[in-house]
C-alpha cells in the first residue's frame, strides 16, 4: 500500500488543485491505466508564439464564464495571447477582424441564447456580411433534460460557418457535467492553433467520468399559502428538509414534474397502446406508463411535436401548441403502432426552476421555496400549471426529488457592500435568502428591498419577517408597491422613481443591484433605472453607465 | 400638580404636542396597517381605536402576515341627532371605507368598524363634508353627551336636547391637531390659539361621561355616568337640573378595588350659566384630583369616594362661587325605547323600529340598511339614536307620514318590529368579539341566539309579555350597562358568563352576581328554575329584578 508520507504528499498535492484540475488529474490517471493518454511531457511553445485568440462567452448562470476563464488561462500557459470577453460587451464591429474566435455559450429558455448573448446572436443571424478571415470554434453548454439540447450553441456554430467562417474544431455539446468535455475541447482547440499534436501535460486527453446532476430526495416540512383569504393569488411557502443538500443564496431548485396519472391512463386507453411494453429512453429502459408519467412532456406540446403527430396520424392539423390528450381526442390514432412510433418523437419533460428562498446559514439541511400556483384558462376552463400545482398541493411529510441549479451570476457581494434588491411577487424569494445570509453573517453593508404585489392586506409575502428585519436594522430600507389598492396602479418602478436620488446615491456608493421576478417587470425596472440615471445628470450616457455596472457584476438579473 | 408616578398614558399625552404625536408619520408607514403604541393612545382623542380582527390572528400569523389591523371610528353626536342627508352620507361612507355595517352604540352615536389605515383620512374628510366629526369621542376627555332620546317624552325635550349641545361645546378640546392631521389644516376656518385652560396638556385622568335625563324615563341610565343631569320640570317648565356625580359601570375581574357605582345626587342648579359653570368646575376638580398613576382607579367615581361627597360639594362651591341648592324631588319609573309610532307635543311623528344590538345591516331576517337608506332619501325626517342602540325616525309631519309608512311596509319593518319578543326588545349586547381587544367572550354575535333559547322558557311560564331588561357584555367593562340590568351576563371566558340579578326597571339599583362563569346549558337551566319560581311566587306587577331582591337571590 501507499506509504504515509507518500499519501501525505498526494493529499497536499490534491488539496492544491482546483475542481477542474482535480477532474483532469482524475481522468489523467484513468488514462494512464486504460493506456489511452499520451504523456510526452515536452513543450515547444515557439509554434504558438504571438497567436491571438478571442474567447467570447454567453452565460446566464456563470458556467460558460467559468469555462471561458479556465480556457484563457490554459491558453496563456501555452503562450497564446488570449482576450476574454462577455458577448454583451463584445464590439460586433470587431468580428470581421478576428483571427481566432472561440465561443462558449449556453442555451436558455426554450432553446434560446442567454440574455447576455442576444445582441450577438441576432447580429450574426442577420446576413448581409461575411467573415472570410474568421477561424472559429464553439463550445455549447446545455442540459440534456431540455428538449432543445445546446440549441443556441448549434445555431452560433452553424451561422458563423454560413457567414464564411472556417470551423477549426467541431462543436462540443456539454451536458450539466461539462468539466471533462470542456477540457478536451480546449485541448483540441489549442492543439489546432499551436499545430502540434500535444504539448504540455495539461493538454493530455482526459477520459470522461459521467456524473450528471446530483438528485436529492427531500421531505416536505411545511407548505403554507402566504396569500390571505380573498386574494387572487396563491403563493406557497414550502419548506423541504434534506440532510446533505448544498446550495448558496442565488441558486435555484430544479424539479422534473410528473404528469397526472389520470391523464396518462386516458391517453393509454384512447390509443390502445400496451402500458407494460418497455421502451428505451435515454440511457434507461422503462414501461410505456412510466415513460408517459415521468419522462415525456405530454401536457403542452410545442408546434414542432404537434406537426410530427400530424404526420403519424396522417391528418392536416393546424400549427398549434396543445396537450397530447386534447390532440388524441380531436385526432384519434388509427393504430397503436402509430402511437408507439410517435412516442419516440415526444420530448422530455422540461425541468422547472424555483429560486431558493432560504440560507443554509440559518436553516441547515433545509431548502425553502416561494411558489406561485400558476393559473391559466383554456376556453373559460380554469387550469393550473403542472409543477407549481403539484408543489402547492404537496402534503407535509411527502417526498420530492430535486436538483440544485447553481447560479454564480446571482451572488451576494462582500459583506461590507450595499445591495439593492428589487423583487415583486415571487421575485422576493432569493432576497429572503440574501437577507437571512446577510443577517447571520452580520454583514455591515446596507440592504434595500423593493417589494410589490396586488393588495397590502392579502398579498404582502413574508410581511412579518420583513418587518422584523426592518426593526432589527438588517433591512435599512423597505419600499412596497401594491398595485390594486388605489385607483392608479403603482408598481415597484414607481417606488424607485419616488426615491430616485437616494437610489442613484446608493449605486454611486458601490451598491449592487439585483432584480428578480417576471421578465416584463425586469424590463420596466431597467427602463426606469436608465431613465433616472439620465435625469441624475451625473452620467452623460446612461446606457454605458448600466453596461459599466453589468461588467462590474453590480447589476444582476434573474427573471423568468 | 405633578404626581409621584404618572402612568405611561399621562406621559404620552403630555409629550404629544397637543395630541399630534407621530400620527402623521404613522399614516405614511406603508409596511404595516398599524401605528405606534403611543399614537394608538393619541388617535383615541381623535375618535378612533386601532383594532384587529381577532378571528383571524392565528391564521394570519401562520401566513407570515401581520394581524389584520383596522380602525374603528366613533362619531360625536350630542343627543344622537343626524339629518337625513347626514345619514345618507354615513351609509355611503360606511359602504366605501368600512365593513358597511353601521353600529348604533349605547351612547347614542354610531361607529364604523374595519377601516384600513389608508381609508381613515378619506373617511374623516367625507364625514367633514357632511359636517360630522369624531373629535374626543374616545380618550381621557368628555365623551359624547347623551340625552333622553324620544321627543314625545316631554314638551321640554327640545330645550334639554339643545342644552346637550351647549355642554358639548363647553367641553371640547382646543387643540387643532384633528384639523391638521385629518383635514390637511387649510380646511380649518379660523385659527384660534390652542391654549386649553380646561384640559391643559394633560387632559383628564380618564374618560368622562355626561348624560341628561327627563323623568320618568331613565333611558340614558343617568346614574351610570360620571356626571348626570336630571331635568326638573315644575308646572310644565324646565326649572333646572339635579346634579348627580360619580357614576361608572365597570369593574375589573380580580381587582377588588374596582367596582361599578351609581352616581350620587348632590343638589340642584338652575339658570343656564350657573349650570354650565357647575359642570365645568366638576370637570376641573376631576382633572386636578383624579388618579393619574393608576388608570383602573382614575374615573370620577373613585375621586368622589376618595375625597368624599361633602368635600366635593364645598370644592365645587369654592370654584363656582355659589352653593348648590338642595336636590329637587324627581321620579324615574322606566328605562325603555318606545317602539312603533308616536306623536310629540308639536304633532310631529316618530317611528322606532327594532334594531338588534344596534347593528344596521341587511340580513336574511330584514333589509334594514336598504330600507333606512330609502327612507332617508325622502329627506322628510331626521334620525335620532337611542341609548338602547336603536334609531328613531324623527320629526315627520302629518303629510309626510304616509310616504314613510309606505317604505316601512315595503320592507316589512313594522311587521318585523311587532314580531319581536319583549325580552329581545329590552335587551342589549356590546360589540365584544371580533373587534374589541378587551373581550373575554362573545356578546352581540351571540346574544341573539341565546335569547331565542330563553324565549321558550318564558313562554312556558306565561312570562312572554314581561318587560325584563337583559344585557350582555363580553367583559366586566360593562359597555352595554350590564351591571344595571335585571338579567346581566358578564363574560369571563369564551362561552362563560357571570349571571347577574337584581337590577330594577328604572336603573336605580345595581345588580349582583348570582352564579359565576356559567356556560350555555347552565345558564338555561338556572333561568328555567328562576322563571318558574318567579311565575309562581311573584307579587302582582312585581318586576323580575325586584323579585330577585325580595327573595334574597342576590
Ligand atoms: C360601542 C360601545 C358598546 C356598544 O356596543 O354600544 C363600547 C365599546 C367599547 N368600549 Fe365601552 N363602549 C360603549 C359604552 C360604554 C359604557 C356604557 C355607557 O357609557 O353608558 C360603559 C360603562 C359606563 C362607564 O363608562 O363606566 C363603557 C365602559 C368601557 C370601559 C370601562 C371604563 C372604566 O371605567 O373602567 C372600557 C375600557 C377602558 O376604558 O379602559 C371601554 C372600552 C371600550 C372599547 C373602546 C374597547 C377598547 O377600549 O379598546 C370598546 C370598542 C369595541 C368595538 O370594537 O367597538 N368601555 N363603555 C359603547 C360606545 C359608547 C359611545 O358611543 O361612546
Ligand atoms: C430561474 C428561474 C427561477 C424561477 N423561480 C420561481 C420562483 O421562485 N417561484 C415561482 O413560482 N416560479 C419560479 N419560476 C417559474 C417556474 O419555474 C415555472 O415556470 C412556473 O412555476 C410554471 O410552471 P408550471 O409547471 O407550474 O406551469 P406549466 O405547466 O409549465 O405552464 C406554464 C404556462 O404554460 C401554458 N400552458 C401550460 N399547459 C397548457 C395547456 N395545456 N394549454 C394551454 N396553455 C398551457 C400556460 O400559459 C401556463 O401558464 C422560475 C423560473 C426560472 C427560469
Ligand atoms: C430556464 C432555463 C432554460 C434552459 N433551457 C435549456 C435548453 O433549452 N437547452 C439546453 O440544452 N439547456 C438548457 N438549460 C440548461 C443550461 O444551458 C445549463 O444549465 C448551462 O450549464 C448553463 O450555463 P450558463 O451558466 O453559462 O448559463 C436551461 C437552463 C435554464 C435555467
Ligand atoms: S364590555 Fe368589554 S367586551 Fe364589550 S365592548 Fe366593552 S370592552 Fe369590549
């Protein structure tokens, strides 16, 4: 066995490594065993001398940024001059001048680019120019549990080629466990640029150890509707206990909701498909029933899937989104076999995310959520959102599987810095976590919260907790906007406007600005803030002032 | 004269800058429906109480919502008088800003409940439009001056009623805080000095209540007031008033030094100026000698017992400069509202419907609120409230009577009133739950159903026509004057009441506790026994209260 002092050395060495380096070393050792790694440790940098590359990243929750930074430092080790930039800061006019242009980009929404990459994405999609000089490569971050896996990256990869760019390495699609794939892609790129097969050891190939998401199982401790009688809303405060759970304020909790059993059974009876028959879905095999119940999206099919169904049943169905059951009712399948083939074309159930509204510092082994029961109606009939409805109806003691979606783009600053939080409705969630964290840390920085909802008496989420934070001095300022308590509607942005001078002062003093909640609200708030920066007169160009805040990481949004 | 240890309220009053405190700031605080503790004490002087819905406490706490705070506002209506237009305004305001229910109180005025903080100012401004206000209807100061309600009682009714206004004027505070805070100041007509020789900056040690009674009806319960004036009529003329001091009808469970007390008649005064002077100085004596360290012993009744009647008389004379005359003979025989139609000496008509516990609303039994609104819209009458929580449709001319009767018929008000048992007609209950913070037990929400269970017991003993005065309060503060009822129920805990017996018809005798903390079955059992005993052993015309005393039941 290994001698204690060797062991000691190994431990010291391992401790000195960061996560990626450990992953690499791990795979590297594997490689030595399986013999498929080359260990020529020689470095002739001359070939890479004065090569210039640009690494541009588009990120929502920070993963792409992390990889891009790692990439840059690796490149520098190789003597490559690497410039790193976030796509929302990237000067589009530079694109034609680029030599090596490497994009690290994630996919958001339903196959869309991250908000910060939108400008770039749209730009390259409007043709009318080409990029003959451009040598490029794309690293796409994504999540196989979403139907449009790595779509944004694929689009970018395809468009740059379409515009005449020269692809130096194939696109690499990464799942949530992106470390190794990303590492290997970097190696390929660096080798392509340096023209050598391999140089320093850090470039040796690493064997992927597939990990995937860590799935936790939690128990419901409490599930309370925070809205009072007579409210139009239903917002549940849900407490989940889970021994080993780890997260940071700013993270969200991810859930893949199951489809209602009755709907599944009706579909099975309508199509005559054999519920026991087993299928292979992703890497696991399961019964038709389980497939429809736990894996495939059947409640609300996108147009592309409806179109595929039309082909199967040989009907011309107008382009629309709808639930599978309605579809089957309106356009019955003639033969179970048709449905079996169609099953293959159904997409996975997309995970739903919920901002975590607690801090492990105050509630160890617990995760709290603030879930709005999603209501909508289809021809006068009231319906509820699949996941939020399920969560709101969970009984105390029942169990639930989830994962943690980390978001390094939505973190608290140092304790001595001020923060301004704007979170109406469920947007309050991460800020409840922030305030708990800041309180237990005894942070000296000041905290200012803007909250809003419909009515003061029925919809003031976490009112008593916020009042206590205000009294205790944790909250230095608390402004509330209740839209429907008076004739004219009042929203958080109106409250911001009312206190424009102070608001701007806080920002000038280095406060970090956080916005969470509905997309539309996020936009209105941004307009207001730009507006008040203009009015303040202190900044001649409000847009660039805001961008300045973005680059400094002092203007962070988590909107949905 | 400063006392050793002033109670916290005393300090708040003196530091309040003439009752302003930080009320204005409190109204602007958007994160709570409440106001600060100190301001809670001060808004009372502006006629409001901060309350919360006690039914909702636990549930709201679990939802992480603060208590469901709201304000109750009480109007100042000397003698309980409103014009038709003012009634219409009041109903409109109630609908727009409060629960919509108008509560007629045992002191002849009305209260609106459930005003959220943001509604208080609009409410007061709307009342102001209608020439109504709530100044000093609560707090340590002279409260709404009450007066014998029914104009048919005597030709001199108007004279006495007008005098209630004069007393009211005399004892209003001088501070302009109310106009500044609620009416945004400019509404203020002429800005006199705030200098207040009567109340100074300390106001009174406790609430102060004045009533004017016209014998033989003691509807106002004149002896339950700090200061009672009994109209003395000689050969059809009002010659003056007997003065009675030191009435108060509350006690505190477990505090033997507190007790209900009937006012003591100390003499007679005549001549408007002298009467007003006497009233004024009685108030100043209470101001100077009342207990300012222990609020439970601060009412005039305790000052009187502390200093003694004789001392009090001399002190009055010392301050007024003239002696009180010897009290004149008078006689009270009843204490009731006159339900139905009656005419006064000026041939004007009056109709009194039955309003259970003074709650004007529409329910499955009767659409009172709608009916009264429609009646007010004729603008052919005035409204007068009684101290038994009823309203008198007043001053209706012969010609207009028909049109009003039409509406009463339309809503079956007369039919309804006639159908009410005499026990129910002689009953009152205080507000208690869910708004009263001091309630131990239910009252106005519970008494109606209890009476329904008592009525059969009376019938069984052939007593259904008896006038038996029954009153229930949710705590020993006695807001429905349960200490001078023939049957008094005083809440001790949820569902539990002390049963008090022995009050008389005229309100000259306090009742005493007969059995303690009874639940409903026990109450019904006791009453059943008492009623059958009464039916068998009563003397002719003997009232239930007198019977209880004669039989030494208490
Ligand atoms: C509305 C009314 C009862 C009703 O159903 O009509 C009432 C209701 C309350 N009374 Fe009263 N009192 C009412 C007539 C009385 C009477 C009867 C009377 O004056 O003829 C009494 C007994 C006589 C007396 O004053 O001695 C009375 C003795 C009290 C007391 C005990 C005072 C004392 O000397 O200890 C309190 C408690 C206190 O003041 O500390 C009190 C306090 C209260 C409060 C304000 C509770 C509080 O202090 O927070 C109650 C508000 C409940 C609510 O939600 O509306 N109320 N209160 C009456 C309003 C009269 C008015 O228009 O001003
Ligand atoms: C980063 C992030 C953080 C979030 N944080 C929170 C949070 O803290 N709290 C919170 O409450 N939410 C949060 N959300 C939103 C949440 O993830 C879900 O989107 C939301 O709960 C709705 O999901 P659902 O399954 O309940 O509704 P779904 O079933 O997904 O339905 C959503 C909408 O789709 C349409 N729809 C669905 N089915 C049909 C049908 N059959 N026919 C017609 N239309 C249909 C309706 O318009 C419906 O409103 C967050 C989202 C993100 C991305
Ligand atoms: C709201 C939301 C929607 C997403 N949609 C997709 C998607 O359609 N396809 C996909 O491959 N990944 C999707 N993902 C997964 C992210 O791309 C993945 O978490 C990635 O690691 C995020 O990288 P970033 O931190 O650089 O943004 C989605 C993530 C979120 C939070
Ligand atoms: S008697 Fe007691 S319970 Fe009834 S209203 Fe007065 S204070 Fe409240």
